[in-house]
């Protein structure tokens, strides 16, 4: 079975490295750097909105002539996966959301965060400043700690390497500037296949209540909460996250 793995904002394919050995015996795994992230450039004049990210993935699937059986998304990657399935004619047999970023910022940050990101994304200076401030090991540890994850349980060097790439930071800022989640819960209600929502008790970036609410919207939603983990749960405890995903896949397989 083919599983496509979609990372979150500011990450890349490296974030799935701890889980790949846990899944590879059972699944054919395809990981991608989203447009503007990692070592994938954005097409000229590409606007990294949620629908456009989905169209880019559709084009990739067509080029590879593949139909995913599972789509596994982390954070913003989970939102992309849900929108992709609900509105772009993808029909996997199972969808998995790991600490899915399925809700806007609250309060004044709902207005300010995209605006700040948009202002920062227009020039290379902001990307250089962000890169300089956060690309060292200590800066990366601080960023990871701020998500509620344990920096000692997450590989630091891949993040440090990515944060040295101004193009990667620029891509993440552009994605933030164009992100719109108004209809994402409506998209959850349109899913006709099982969807597993995995949330972390200690997630400081996306609290578990977001996944709980989304589970209630989905017709075939199941919720799991992981104690003592943060936003990067799939990197902190890949065995536990993989176990949940594979157990859910086993249940789907036995259905007629």
C-alpha cells in the first residue's frame, strides 16, 4: 500500500526520518518537500495557499501515476491532506492527522500573524535575519522547546541545516502569509473514509482541543491523545505514532 507523508510549515522530509523504519516494512512511503520548503523550489509566481498546495500535489500524483492508500499529515500537512481529500478527488482508504493545524490563531493574532508573515516574506532581509537567529543548534533547540517537544528527543542537525537556507525560510513565511483555514472543519465533515486524529497532551503549537473538535466533525473520526509529547510527537516517539497508524490501517484492511 502507498502512503504519502506531508510535513508541516517550516519542516521538510527529514521530519519523517524517525518514522520511516517503523512503517517501511508494511507500506510504500512517499515523502515530499512541499513547494518552497526544504530543497524544493516554488514555481515562479506560485501562491502557496491551501488550494494551490493541493493542486501542486495533484500534479505530482499525476506525474507519478499513483493513487495513495493512506495520506499522513503533520501540522499544516494534515490540513493539506484533509483539503486534498475533501475537494480534489483523492480517495485514500485512510487519513491520519498528527497534531493537525486545523484552526486559525486566536484573538488579535488571527489578524496579525498572516500580516506579519506577508510583510516579512516580501524581501530577503527578513529571511536572512530569521536564518541568522535560529539556524544554530541552540536556536533550533529553543524553537523545538517552544512547541512543547523535547529537544533531546528530536534530531537537531536537519532543522539547523534547513534554517540556513533562506529559500526555505522564505517559503515557510510565504505559506503562513497565504494560509486560510475557514472551511477546513467543513472539509472534515466531507470525508467518507476513516480519519485518525493523533494529538499530543503537551503540544504548545496546536492544543489537543483542535483535534478533538475536528474528530467530532468527521463522520468516521477516531481520536488518540499522547501524554508527555509535544508538537513533534512523530519525531519524539515514532514507534508509538507508527503503531497507532498501522493498527488503524489493519482495521481498514479487514473491512469488505
